[in-house]
C-alpha cells in the first residue's frame, strides 16, 4: 500500500486542444506507469473529472448526453456516457452502482457492465478527461 505522499500524484497529460499540460510524479519506480495497463484500474480506484464542464445539458427524452468540455475542446457524450460522467468523483464500483441505478430509473435501454465502464474511463484517462487515484 502507498503512503499519503506516494498517493499524491501530480497527474499530467498533454492535450494540445485544451491547452493543458499534465505529468505524473511517482516516488517509487514500481508505480511509474500505474494505470497504463487497464487492469490497474480496479473497483477501488477513484475516478475524478478533470477541467471539463457542461457545455450542453443532456436531454434524456431524446437520449442525448449533451456536450462537456472547455472553450477549446468539446466532447459529445451519449446518454450512458453522460450518466457515468455525472457520477464521477468516487470509487469506480460506486460509479457503476449509481450509474446502473440511474439507467434503470430513467428506463434507458442500455446495459452497463464493469468491463465496459473500465474501458470507458480508461479511454477518458488516456485522452486527459479524467484522473485516477487510490485515495479521494
């Protein structure tokens, strides 16, 4: 297990479209490439949104997830992606539970599995939309 200083990732990614630069500073060599392997993203991993806000609100009646982004970057989401996005800021297992409940509540005809969710957030991490950590 990592101590609090080792958990303090300075997560960095480079996204020319959004004008941001990020890097990851990890104290121990064994954690240097953490999360590059999708299997490092576990149900206990915290997932945090990174610098993207609402540009267009979702429209649940038309199954449109709206758009998130900045003034220089726009990311169009489908309805399932939007529900997941709105539940970020907690452990992946909690995101899955809350998103599944919301999908069911809104009677959306799409399923959400852990593997699909992990692939989705890993893709967002690679694109610089979210950050992963082992602590809140």
